[in-house]
C-alpha cells in the first residue's frame, strides 16, 4: 500500500499587501509599509495592425483609449462566423498598453518591481524604452524589477506592454487577449522578502497544537552587510494573536538566504471544505529597531493524505472530491473576470454540492485561488494542455492543422516550461485550497505511438474505434508493455518529459501529490508516464478502471475528468480508492465549437454561460448535498431520447445515451396533448407525480438507472406537482403553466456597492405573467441604462447560440431572462440607478448605494 502524506500545508494567499503597523518604542510598533500598490488604473490602450514590435519607445499614446485593468479586448468584439469556433468566434490581434507614473520611491533606497498575474499572450515589457523581458505563456505570472530604469528627474515613467495574440486559435477554448489579470507595483527596502519568498508548512497537527514552519527568503541588495530582526506574528480570524517568533540574523551584501521560523499554534482551527478557517501571518524585517519590510499572508492549517486502496483524507477524514472542471472565462466579461463574478459562480457550485475544482487546463488567477481558500474548495492546479507536441486546436487529439493562427504553447515549451511551472508554483503553493498539482491534460493524444499500442486505431488514418471508449483494454499488461517497447519513438518521450516536470514540481513542493489527466491510461501505465506521477487520473476511461486496479495495485488511481453521469459517480462510491471525479464541465465556457456556428459555447452542466443554474444544478444537488431534494424538469418526448411504452406507460430509452445528462426545461408550457417527458431529480426513495390534483403514479429510485424518475405525460394546462417524504417530513415542488408575459421581474445580488472600482452587482431580469409565474417561452428585447458612478460591463442571456454583442446596453432575452453586470467606479459617491425597459412593459428601476468603506 502506498501512502502519500502531505502534512498540513499552511499557506499564504495574499502574498503582498499594504500593512499599517502601529509603532511606539519597538520594531513591532508604528510604521506604515507601502509594500504593494494597485497598478490597475489609468492605462492607455490601442490595437495595432501588425505584429512588428515597436522600436521607438515609449509610444505616443495621446489618442489611445483609456482603460483600466484587468482588460480583455477580444470580448469587446462582435462574434463573427468567419472567425474560429475553437476560440469562440471572437478575434485575437495585437495590442499595446502604456501607463504613465511618477517614480514611487528613491531608487537608491528602495527596490521597485511590477508584478503581472497574467497577460495573454506573447507579451513584451519595457520601461522608459528599455526592455524588461518577455513572457510567452498567457497563464503564468511574471514580474520585473524596475529600479535601475526609473526616472530620477521628476518626469513620468512609461511602462509599455506589447501583446501579440495574432495567433488567436492558439488554444482549444476561449483565451481572451490582453492584460486580463491584476497588476501590482511592489516597493521594498534593499533588505526585503522577495516576491513569492515564503513557504509555510505544518509538519505536525493535533487537536491541541499545530507546529508551523515558515521558510522565509531574505534578499540584501545593498552594498553593506546587515544585521536585522526577522519576526512573525500569527493572528486568527478575530485578530487575536496566537503565536509569535523572532530571530536576530545577519546577511552579507548582494546576497540572499532562506531562514526557517518554527511557531506553535494552540488549539488550531483547521481549514476544510465546510469550515475554511483562515489565519493571518505578519512577517516583518526590522533594522536598527525600525520595521523596513512587512509581509502579510492569510493561510490555513490543514492535513492532506492520499492512501492507495483507501482514498483521500482531509484532516484525517475520508473525503470525496465532488469536483468539476472549469475554464477560466466568465461569460460576458471574457477572461477579465471580476472577483465578484467568480464569487457568485462559485457559490452556486457550492450550493449544488461541489467541493473541488480542476483548473482546466492551465493555472488560474491568484484571486481565484484566494476565493477558493475563503469558500472552501479543493483545487487541482493544472499546468499545461500540451507538452512537446501540439494538439489540433480545432479537432483536439494530435495536430492536423499547421497554420499560423493555431500555433500554440508547444512553440515555447522546451525553453519556457520550467520557468512557467516555477513561477506558478511559487505563487500558488501557499494556498490551502490547492491539494494537487496536475502536469497536464490528455497529453497522450500528441504522442502517436500511444494510440498504436492500444489496438483501437486504424493507423492508416486519424479515426478512432468507438470501442476505445466503450471497450476494456484489448491486451494483457505484458502485451501492452511489449507493444509499447516495440513502437518507434520520436525525439521526445512522454515518460521522460513527465519525469522532468515532476522533478521540478517536487523540488518546489514536496507536500502535495502530482497527478496528470490520462486519456490512454492502459498505455500510460506500462510506458513509464504513470510512474512519473503519484496519482494516475483517468479521463473518460472508466471502463479501464477496474482493469487498472486489478493489474496495478500499487498505483493510486482515480478519475480526473468524465461526463459526470450516475455511472461515473458510482465508481467513486463503489471504490473508496477512487476518491475524485471532475465532471466536464461545471460552468459553460466559450470555445471548442469548431464549425458549430452560431453555437459559441455549450459544455456547461451546472451553470450556463451567464451563471444561471441549469437542471444539472438540481441533479448534482440531489446526489451531493445531504438534505432532502425534489425538483422538476420537462422536455418534449420527441427530443428526449425516450419513447412511450404503450403497454406500461413508462418511458423507455432509445439507447444508453438517453441517460447521459442534458439540460431540460423548468416550465410547464406546451401544446395541448403533446407528449412530454417529465424528469424528477430527487434523493427520496419514492416520488409521486400529480397533474391538476390527479395522481400520475409513483416512481421508485430502485427502478431508475440514473437517479432521475421519469413519466410520459400528455400535456394539459395547469399545475404539475411532485411530492415525496414521510409523515410530517413531506416535500413538494411544482411547475405551473405561465400565461402571457406582462411584467419584468428585476433582482440583484448586491444592492450596496463598494466604491473601489471592482465591486459588481448582477442584475437578473425575468419575464413573468400576471400571477408572478416566470415566463420562459417568450422573449423580448431588453435595454439597460446606468445612471451614476458605475459602468455596465455587459449583457447576456446564457444561451449557447447567443451571438449578440456582450458589450451592449440591450439584448433579446432567452428563456425569458437576461443578465447585466455593473461595476462601481473608483471613489464614486451617491446612488446608482439601473433602468430596465422593454417595449410594452413597465419600466423597472433598481437603486444601488455606493459606499467608500
């Protein structure tokens, strides 16, 4: 039995922030440390006509647009059928940003850095015309020192960022374009803790005490050796000090050293998915009794353990990862997703029972991980979608389109993989939410000898046999190994590349397991690829799971991606060692829609592109949430994959595919006599369905192959009601026929906006009839007007085939509803009004209050 113990990582999430420390007589007393400044505001931006890097810098930008970051220029454009569905029918292009700013500190006394959390992609950076560096990968954070290039004559500095996303089909999903994540300006003393300079672990955790080890890197950029005091104070979420440590240390000039502090937290409040307790560590450097650097970090104390043949244990408790895969876009905001947009989406996933997220197929933002820390999600942090060889961005698997616009990260992998992985891990390894590192996604597709070994491919063409998905491995382990050894290898061997990536990962973080998402696992298990990682995660190959468990008992095997059907979930429930599944996908995202116009999206099962719950939200809630559940969905029988058995009156499936999850309607509006398939999602043992007070019979969970209870019902107007439960614990839910839409129901999730330039409010409009019943079968054109210190980020209706402009003040609804998002202006005041109108309907007004604190 293999056991992977990862003892209580205690992790930093907000690496830098401005901290005020009160000072009276000692180094723990009074001084304001301006370590970090928000650098998102007051940028200039323009699109360029070609890819040529500018040679005369800074550029004249007086006629450029004013923008604030994060910014995604692709989502500002119109959807265009002439573009590529792989990236959502939106353009890429070339853009350039500039920011003018005064020198923030004396370069002789302070060191100054700029930190970009993400720029998509192929970015080049300059300060005052001097190149700082480049960063090709659009998902890795990067920082540069500005100190020696800052102006000292009092004139403005100009920071220039050139972004070349002309290869706009360089990915298999919507990526966005531009500086789409946060930017920070960081100012430190010459003696300081560097960016991402802290790593904290808790090697021992008990009910009474947690031992905390904090490895702190210190850099001395001055010309003289320095004596200093390194101190850390830990406070709980109520601000109470729970531990402290201080050391008198020294460091030579032009040197860097790592020091370790050990603290003990009594009666620790552990971080988990239900109670995501966070502490805060304040680490200071003091010289001559004066604080010169302060580093503030929220963290969590938790113990993770992965035991082969037993599963995953969080703080000693067996825990199933009820997971979803997500892409990084947020619908109408594109890739520049405000924190409040992610918070709304994540909360809805949490409500459905989700407790784990796989970042498909790249690192997400630091802000996203901070939310996962705060809300209690387990995160599988994935690095890459391709290694040595490229995928076909339009057709997946291996490359078959070798055109300029589809050249992707493989062009940079050999040179940049270690750097991108390192920077990502240094930023992310201090988040309690992150419990696994994933090297990559379905990488085997691009090493063609893997498919030949399986026996499922016709090697004369690109076709794959259907039996690959539905059939168990065709050969014994010995035969597979021999077939693999006999196949010719190209320049790069997957097992060797994976071992290299894993070694880099373990050097930076020995506290978490390494996994990868395997699409041809029967070959990966004999080729050395699976040996390079701690946990073999299967992708859509459930049929190989029991074969693998029997033939590789010493390898920890689980599911990293699947459709999320009941058959998929059963593997987790029946085999404790299979502790996870990350269904594809929790939220709809743009892309992977090659030649499917006008569908630009369409993979979400729990939330649609606007973040509206779909029927999958009810389905997973009925399985994953330990409380009584009952919900109704309807679908025309002709579209359902089911037929009516006239002898029994039951719904009979046309094929096994009928049981694969798809969205259904939340209304009871059809034509008289239409045959309608009624589906009830529930965790009750038996449910009764009634139509206008008449019983249509009972269905038992024991008779359902997928936990959905079904009736075939001839439609008639009125009320459809499901009921279940025992005496005094009865539960009902119903759908009523809606009449003609006569009013607009307008609601919001946030009536009090913080005037920080970031806070958002989601405005949802739903048509309703005279009785207040939602009308989902009529649609109207809606208009939104914003008055006051807020801006309209855009509008959407959640439909996968909605190709109306996101950045507009009007749109036609879908299912009778629409979404608009507003965002506060920095330092705004007074009230904000949003006026919603449509022809033939009374105007509706929402009023928001702006608050400075």
